[in-house]
């Protein structure tokens, strides 16, 4: 007698749940626009962090020089 096969179902993450709700409430174009906007926010944050680091390097070079 063989054991019954086990089915693994992934438990959705909070992000998956939000995306499911988002897909019900918004049209495809709105979803794309929202994701593009969030990607832009993350990229702006990365650039701001890079600017701060570059300023630190320049300030330390001036202080040493």
C-alpha cells in the first residue's frame, strides 16, 4: 500500500495578497503605472544615497588635502 501523494501549496505572502487585491480593484494600466512609480521612487532613493556617499568622499578628500 502506497502513501497518498502530498500536495504542497504555497502560503501567499502579504505582498501576494496585496497584488491580488490590487488586480481586482485596478485595471492593468493602473497597476503598471503604480509599479513604475514605485520603481522610480526606489531609484531616486538609490541615487540620493549615492550622492550622499559621493559628498562624504569629496569632503574627506578636501579635509585631507
